[in-house]
């Protein structure tokens, strides 16, 4: 599809958003108003008209399903496969950056990201293994969350001598 066709498929407000290429642009609109249409057409426009590579455009969505839908629509518009795109959820984008840059942080590249359910299951499992009352898991999970938010590493916590009341006697 040529760029004129991309533009002609949009209403005046959508065209304005598509043609805006200098600086940031905030689009606020209700459900079903064509936001995804604007984003997919703009992505295609930037590739075709502005000659950007798909790896230089970041599109963030709320769900994986929306990201896949966006990729599918762009491929339909361009009749091509998209390689090395940055279309995904905030979490998937951050995960991708972490995986590509993890060695600079001197962490294991095979890290695993746990969701809240996985975290609580692991904490419960560890408490059970250590014969500690499992109902304490919420307090332990909260403490771990606070330590992470304070950027306190496991090594720093251990060296602080704070055993969280679980010190071996």
C-alpha cells in the first residue's frame, strides 16, 4: 500500500495525528474511535514514507493480544513480515531491554521474572520448607517489596544483620 492510500483511509483528526512527526503527540479518544487504526497506519507511514526501520519505532500496548493485533494490522497494510519490532506491553518491552543489557548489570542472563502469584507461591514454599508459619507470607512479601523499592540488594540486606525475626539461634 502506498502512503497516499494510508492517509486517505483516515478522517481529518486521524490524518493530523498520522502526519505529526515532530515531537511527542498525545491522542485521547474513547473506545472504538480509531486509536489503533491511527497507530498502525502511523507505524506503516513511518516505515514507508519516512524510511524508518521497524526496530526504531516503539509501540506500547496494555495487553499482549493488542500487540499481536497491532502487528497483524501493520503486516496487512504493508503486505510484509515485520522483523525486530518493538510492539508490545510495557512489561514485555522492559523484559526485552533487560535481557539484551543484563550482562552490563553483571546478572545472570537466564533470569526469571515472577508475577505476584508466583512470588507468593515461592515465599509460601520457602516458609514451609523452613518450618515457619506460612501465614506470615504477606509480611515477608511486603518486606521484600520494600527492600526492592529501596534498591537494597540481597547482599546488603544480609550484611545489615536484620534477620526479620528469623535469625537462627
